[in-house]
C-alpha cells in the first residue's frame, strides 16, 4: 500500500506534500509535544527534540534551548544560519539572548548536513568560548548536541563538555 501525505494549497486543493513540508510539520508537532515549561533534564528527550528541530536542514543552523534554573524550557531559538558546512556564531549575541530571556541554563545544538557526526575542533572551541562567556553572567551550559540526520552526539555524554 502506497501512502502519501497531502497538504492543502491556498485554493483548497490537496497536493502531495514535499519533504520540506513534512519536515516543517514535524517541527511544529515537536513544539506541541515539548512546549514552554517542559523539563529538559533528560539527555534523550533533549536529543529527540533537537534532532526533530534540526535534522532535515540542508544548511548549518546553530540553535539554543534556553532554560530556567530547574531546566524547564523557556524558548528554543535558531540563532544563526550558515552554509552547507559552517555557521558563524557570535557569543555576544548568545549572551544577550540568554539575558533577555532570563535563562539560568542553556543547551546548544547545531546540525551537520554532511551527516558527519564527529565534532570538529571549531565545534569544541566554540563550545568552550560560549561556556566561558555565559559563566561570567552565571548561566550554565548543560550540553551541546550535534545533529547529523537522525543521529546525534552529546558533548556532555561524550565527556567533551
């Protein structure tokens, strides 16, 4: 049995959904499943959430999940968009956003559209820079998760952070 997902266009006609439309719908569903205030204390929940948010992009996206002191989700923000293999991240902007949201902790994430899960030297260096910058204003970096398709790696679980 061949099953196709359909979407309705502006004229009310139903058309076969594109891969991008399906991925966007998945991103909306994960927002309903993990709303503001959800506890993100489990690495597996954070990984699943971030894999759904970042897994289908064909360009690099650097995101942050800003959390309360109890590790409840305040807001997920896709902060920087890059090319197929890099995204420029500005620590000053990350600190500004964390302070604006009154965050006590943060989980960073970015995707590797190439499918290579291995953290680069630049990934490790950026994480340390962000950790040091946020520590100056008493904000804890809990993890940095890399998403490569349907696979993830956690810096915290890997001992990198």
